[in-house]
């Protein structure tokens, strides 16, 4: 479960307003929340995600950014609810003040560490510590998602190991062991593919729930 940096070169729509651009914003953000990294496939699809104004639209300073695509990101309903119109400070490059780093100019993977056994997110900088606490990035659902991501990663590593082991055993004429590893490998490959599909498939299109 990793964060995806959003491209700073995004296409401003020439019609409509931010409410009409949810699908584009979702695609720009890789279909996942820019703050907690949960994918839409794991949280009920786009209906449970919001078009989030990084610089809050309710703040008079940012009123002109209400319909500017570079200020719009995808956020899960929970993160967006916790963030609300909170804006303690403008972000700075070294993340030394509390606030919300811009997902288009910052790789969120560089802001946190994740416990190898606990799967807890820990902010490295004052800004990311604030985001962790304010958005409750260690809520139980996210810890479970990180565990699932770690299992998927380890399955991928085992897949490569099993392939190499099967080649060695086959070279030694160990046919029965080779067959057993091949059977195990197929299970691992199928399971790994299921993890990948579950983490990437869009449950539905917005048009389907608006009929």
C-alpha cells in the first residue's frame, strides 16, 4: 500500500465545475486517496470518495482555486471528513511546519515510515506527523490494508524464489519435487493475481449509479 504522486501537469477541463470532474480527478490520482492511499476498489468505489480541495474552497484566500484542477485531488470520505476546511499553514518544501504537503509536488512515500510488524504509519516531519494525527492514518481499516499489501509483496517475492528453485530441481532430475513446486507456484501465482485484481479493479463506473 503505497502513495502515488500526482502529476503536476494536469489538463484543466474547459467546461463544467469541480463536481463534474470526479472521474478525471480519480484517474489523475490513480484511483486512490492522496492522503491515506486506500484504493477505490477497497473502499466501495468512487461513491465513497470525494473531490478534495487541497487548499479549502471555504477559505477566502483560496476562493479563486475552487474550480482549478491542480487544487483538486481524490480523497476517501473519511480523510476528507477529518481534514474538512483545516489549513493550519501553507506547506513548505522541507515540511518543517504543520500542514498538508501538496500531493503533486511531494512524494508522500517520503513523508512516512511504516512499521514492519505493526504496520503503523509514523510521520517523519512535523507536517507528516500532523497529517497522521489529524487524518487518523492508523485507523484499523488502513492497518489491515497495509498488512494485505505486505502479503501481496511477499507473495511476489516467493513467486520468483519458487521459479528459481524449480529450475534448479529440474536440472537435478528431481521430477517429483519439481511437480510439487510447480503446483505450489500455481497457487501462489493465482493468489497473487487475485490480490492485484482486488486492489485495482474499479467496482463500477459513476454513470452506472447515476442512471
